[in-house]
C-alpha cells in the first residue's frame, strides 16, 4: 500500500520530492528496505512523537514547505495535492492549509501543507503527546498563532470513507483498484465508478473515525 501512496503522490506537478518518514522500530525495517529498493528518500524517527519525526525529517532534508500525506491513503490524488499546495502558495505568507479541518473531500484524500517555521514552532511549544502523535493539531487549533486556510470542495463528499484503517476499508479500496486494473486514475473517476456501484459505499460506512 505504501508503494501506491508514494507513486500517486509523486505524480504531483508541484512537489519536488517524496520523503518517507518511518520509525526507528525494527518492525519498520522492511519500509526502509523498500525505500532503498525504489530509491525513495527515507527518514527514521520516533514511533509515537510523530511531530518530532516530521520536524527532524524536514530539518535534515532542508524542506521549506512540508506536504503531509499519510500512508493509509492509497487513493490519494495528485490533483488534490496540487490544489492544496496552490492555495497555500497563493495566500503567502501562510502557515498551514488543508482539506481536512473543514472536511468536504472523501476521507482518505487528506492533504496538509505547513511551513517549516510553523512546524518548528509547534515542535518547540506543543506539550500534548496526543497532538504530537497527530503532528498538526497544535497548529490548526491555534488560529490566533498561525495563519490558516481551509480548502473546501464545492460538493460535500466527506461521508465517503476512502482511507484504510480496517479490513472493511481494505475491501473497499481493493474493489476500486480491481476495477481499474492500474493505479493511474483520478478521484473523480472513482466517484463515477461509485455512481455505478453505490453498494460499495456500504462496505465501510459503519466505521467510526477516531476523534482527536
């Protein structure tokens, strides 16, 4: 699944590089080996303090703007990635942009864009372990400290679940990939397929997302 996420993310027309930020745990050594095999930049950091992992990866690779894509989003769309990046850049100076704080896209097309300066400030100031595990809450929950913007679609699809956290989620995503037979399809093409196979949405519609 990670390979699909990286390959789809790399199709962004704006991103300079895709860096895999994994952990120092022995069980994630297979991810490191996968990165070596495909020539992907990789950083190993804390398993629980994911903010620390992201900050140090960005620092070591000298990244000015960080685009956060999580590995449980195998249907991530490069056009949506570029949309959120473009909104971030056009409203410069901005600290954070996302399509997640005000949800309108299917869950699993999540894109967050954050400046290195904002990430560094959060790294210094955030003392909440749960927030640090989820990287960005300190930023988007403090609009008085950071300049934020939300990217909202003109139609609400937030009731759709395209992420992979459960066996039901995996079943749904496999049906999508089996339908296309390749990984170079857009989110709008998936929507068109779901118009024809609306029963697929029931596969994981009962799953409740954890609330931070």
